[in-house]
């Protein structure tokens, strides 16, 4: 008995109806990226492990999928009668790994092609990434990232442009969202203000959980990390600061008198000035507990959440300095944001926001009554396609009931019928499936009837 086929855990097949919806998301995002002057690139699924290792921390290194070397890779491994340790063995038998994200390969790409690209370089990239994570609901081992970055410029106009892109993408998808914004320098300033500049990581990791676990648990975690009660008490007014973005910035100014904190406040003020001038459709707000990508980012940080659907962030990013320095191209600053296609799909499906018909779906099908009728239809099928309408003809002269069932299963909205009588009269019967109506039209009026 043949073994039942399967796929690796944490990966998925996508049926046509799902791919049509996924492509609707990708096409919408891509259209906005292009409108803002971003250029497409692609990088290989595999990178050298030397490119990937050490960029994501110890935990990230463990999540890298490694690719076995070709040939007799075990011949170079010395055993000496000792047990083989996988961590030592890995470097001997594997020199390549599947990419973990699109950002580190992008840094490698920019460094390699620095002479062939114009700076500031504006790129977008929509490709899958792989993580050897434990699969669970909403967490996959293979998933798609939609990244857009501007590298080679320190200007805060770039941050403002990314905010506009978020606005346009989610307005186009009809998802109401809130864009939360913070600044890594402000977080560093807060750590300095409470007398714990070296505990920045511990502080921000804890306060990032405020919504999930509550203030008491956050304070307990801070105490566990070695923060004295005086420092924890000093932090509380900042965490519970009331008011809108401008009011919070005004309250922060006299508190964060240190240089890094003041610089962060200044950058936020400039960015929110830009936002005020842009008349956006989305809600934007300063969130002092936002600390995503904290070891990675150096300035503004972004996170997008859907207003009407319970879901984690559906987009996020920020400013990073010296990303390319690890590959030998120092002092190149960039800023980027990533759109989570899988989570956006879940929001669109949950809120029933996918359009009923999409550009990839077949709009018209010609039924097949036999060779003579088939020949009659082909000319007009060609005309319909030349007018940009997705159309097909049923390939066999099967029973009409079977052909209509096919049209229903495919949710094709228009059925064109040409039997013996229609052919003789140079006409077509056009059936509109959703409305349940039909009309007889002259053959030369077919296109205008179905457009």
C-alpha cells in the first residue's frame, strides 16, 4: 500500500481560492510600494551560514534551517572514538541555511552591490522565510514577508513615508488600524532617567508585556531582574502617562533631560509634525511601552494593530543604524517596515473584507456543445480575453449539468451559451449566475454585455 503523502509540519499547501486571496494581498501591497518609488529585489532562499549566524542571537541561531553539504560530507568529520556533538558537527556538514528573514540578506545584498545601486536605495521584497520554530496556530515554519526599506539616508522624511505606506496599504485593504510609534532613544533615555541605563533590555522586555500581564506582574519581573524599588517607582508615572501624543511628549521633556532621551523626543516631534501634515486615514499614537526589535532598532519603532479584530501586530519595523557594518559597509543607516501577509489574511477573512471577485478569478466561461459550436465560440472567447476579461471554455462537450456544476464550483459569475440555435442566429445566451437572470445578445454585442 502506497504511503499517504504529507508535508512537513509548519508548512502549508495553498488551494487556488486561497492563492487568489493571498495574491490580492500581495498585489495591493506591491502596488503601494511601487507608487512610492520602491524597486523590487530578490535574494536566494539559501544563504551561507556565515551570513546568517550570530545576527539573531543564540535563540535565533537555533531556529535556522541548515542545508546539508553535497557529496560525502561525513568524510571530513573526525570521530576519534568520541560521541559526535551535533553543534560541532553542524559546521562540518552544513555551510548553507534557509533565510530566517529578509533583512540580513538585504544587508548582505547592499554590501555586495554597493557600486551598482543608487543611494538612498529604496527596495521592496516579497518572499518566503523559514524558521525551525515549534509550529502552532498562527506560527509557521515557512511564511511570507513583505518588506520595504530605505537605506543610505538618516532623514526622518523616510519614517514619514513609511507611515504613509502603512496608511495607503490598509486603506486599500479596508482594514481599520492603529499605528503605534515609539523611539529606541526614548527607551534608552527612560532607562537612564530611572538610574538603570545598563538594564535597558530588561526594562523594555518587561514593559512590552504590560497589556498582556498587567502592571503588578511587570513590576515583579523588573524586581526579579534586579531593579530596586526606587527605580521601579520612578518608572510608574511614565508607564501610566495620560493624554494624547503631544501631551505625552510635553510631559516627557522635563523628565528625560539626558542627551539620548532628548534626541529621541526631538525625532518623535519631527515625525509627528510630518504626520499632522499628511492627513492620514489611520490612527497614529505614541506608545511608550512599545519596544519591538529592541536589540535591532536604533530610532523610531512601529507596530500596527487591527482595530476591529483580536490579533497581534500585523505590521512592524523601525530605524536601524549600521545594519551593513557586519558585512564591511559601516555607517549606513536604514529604516524599514514589514507587512505580515498571513496575519493580514486572517484579519481580512475574519472581518469578511475580501472582495467577492478578484482580478485572477475567471469571470466568463463558454459552455461546450460540440465541435461546431466550439469553433463558433473560439473567435468570441479570444475577443473577450483581448478586452482584459478572464475567460475560459469548457474543454469537453460534456453534459450541460456537469458544465454548470463546474461553473458553480469555480464561482464563475457569467456563463455564455451557444447551442445550435444561437450559432444559426449568430447570437449568444448570457447567464448571470449571481442574479439568476439571462439574456440573448447579438454575437458582436457580447463583449459590451459582459464588461
